[in-house]
């Protein structure tokens, strides 16, 4: 073969590879557009009439695909997982559970969502989903208090979108076991306080929540005791479990016809489940959750019953008590939280991890590793939090335009560090320069998920004369 022939072959191979990539991208957009036309629980039985989406949202759909990877399950079969961020993160339990709805359900990739859920299920231990999944050179790390609770929310969102009760039946015994471990107590002092039903965990030296940095063996943001978002997630999980039990009890067939095109999992035997136990416990947690309310600040303590008492620091974690599917707070308190976070934490790149008027606030994420780590959750802006905030804002203010406007700045963010994707974090101070990973799974996922929910509300308001159905 001559040099010219070799060059021509390389060109043809490159052209073929480029065309395959374009076809793959077109398939992702087509699947997403089809999903927007399908009836779903979020849209109501009548469905949502699709309209043109902005080009930057379509770019996020393509960006979502880049985080999905194959992962071998413990039984040797091939499953899937989610890379937390590029260029240096791997697949983590908490990040994967949070990102799954936005990356797969919003984009119509239901079979992939089921594969990820089942792959993650293989790694549960004493009720805990790993913080870091194992690889060929390391063991799984289970130091996370919330990954399991986020996983239950991902299952809830999956079942709501697909109607796949067969997969729910497959996973439900695992979820029951996890809840039982949380009630009785498991590793890292994670467990339910028998006096109030709330979840406690950790110590001043451990980092179990998503604010998980350690420097010189000490947690930078020690959140031991009872953390506000953990107990919002706990309440949400209990209400979801009660709903799962009712769904499985009322099912007439172990493989019902799903709402989407997902292929049902192998037939499972549906057995009776006690929805009342979860409902009663959720009622108790709802009452006890009010201990988080700090009337002097008009919002929630970040943690209560910690080694240093209750922590009034204004952080974004309370927003999940509003944005999750099941909220333990009355409408007036939900609105107060949203308005407080809007005034003190909201930026054009997400929410600050600590209010700028706090003495520990760090407005710049820069310097050596230790300096950056100390700023990581002490004022640094996190893009993924905008999803929960925008959804919470829509819930309390019922203004889809205002909620959409909260997401609009992310169109420009796609042209920054990782072109075509969204960064992990940004400086707390203007101009909020991008920092950390140049492409982060939950940043992309949560903007996509929020946009989808808000756009469904927009289309209902514009097309239907009837009152809006709940999108939460």
C-alpha cells in the first residue's frame, strides 16, 4: 500500500467514525424528543405537547451521554454506571443516584436507567450504597449517609416515569432491608434516633454528607448529628416506600404494561408489604422535622443535636426539604426557605455552599490543595444545586417563567471550561469563574431535570385551560 493509499484509508476511517458519532448524537436527540411527546406521570394522562427546545438544552442532552459507562456487576454480568465528573472522578454512589433521573429519565433512556439501578443494587452492604464503588485495585467505601436515600428517590422517579412495577418488585426487598438498617443502626453511627424518628450519623471527625472534605484528618464542614437534607431525604424515602408498598399490593400482574417502552424485567412474585409501617414512621418524622425550624432566621438549622449543638449556618441543604417529591414542611415555611436561599445563596452559576456573610465564607476557590479543600464547601458555588432550587422556586411561587430564568445563565456556562458541558463548581464571588471538574454529571443532570419539569409546567399553562397537575 502506498503512502497515498494509507492516507486515503485513514480519511475514510475518520469520515466513517465521524458519521457514526453524528448518528449516535441524532439518536440521543430523537429519543429525547420522543420522550417529551409520551404520556408520563409528570405530564398527566394527556401528555405534554412538545415544542422546540433551546439549542443549549439539546447540547445538555448530548453531554448527558458522556457520563454513562459500562460496569461489571458482582455476578459477572455487564451493567452500567455514571462517572461523577471529568477529568479525574470515577463512579460514586451518591453522585450516580442524584444524576440518574436527569441523565437517563429526562432523556428517555429508561432501559439504561434500569440497568444502572440494578448495577448499583449489587453493592449494598448493611443498608448502605457505597460512596465509592470498587474497582480492580480497591474496595468499596461506604462512608455516606445519604447515597441510599438518594437511590430510593431515583427508584421512585424511575417507577413514576415508566410504570415498571416488575423492576420495583425486584428492588423492593433490598429497599426494605436498607430502611430496616437505618431504623436499627448501621455503620458510621448512622441510624434512627428512637426518641424522634430522625436520622443521625457521624462524628466531628467523619464526613458522611455531600459536604465531605477532610484536611489533616479533620472534616472541614463537620455535620455530625442530624443534618437537614438527610432527614428531608429520610422523610421522602419513607413516603416513597409507603407508596411502593401500595403499588405492589394493588398490582394485578407481576409484569404490568409500563407507560414507556422499557422492557420489563423477569417475572417477580409480588408479596404483600406493610405500607402502614412506613406511613406511620413518616408521620412521626414529619412532626419531628419541625425541630429543624429556626424562627429567628426564618429557615432551617443546617444540623441539630450535633456535638456543638444546633448549627444555624445558612447553607443550601435546607432547599431539599422543599424540592423533594415529598416535603415535610408546610407551604409557608417552604416559601421562606426559597426566599432566604434566593437572597443569600443564589448566583448565576448555582447556589453558594455557605452564605457570604458567614465568618468562614471563602469567596475564591484557588491556591494549593489544602486551601482549595477548605473553600470547597465554605462558599464555593455548586452548579448541581440550581436544579433543586429552581424546582423549589416553581413549587412555592408557581411562576414557570421565573423558574426558567434561573436556568438561563447556564447557556453561557456551556462555553466555559469544558465546552459543551457544565463545570462542577464556581467561585463564590463574582464573576463566578468555573473551577473543579470541567464536566460534572450532576451539574448537567440537575439542570436538565429542572428544565424538563419547568417546561412541562409552561406547556400546561399555555395549552390547557384546566388547573395544572402536580409535577412533583
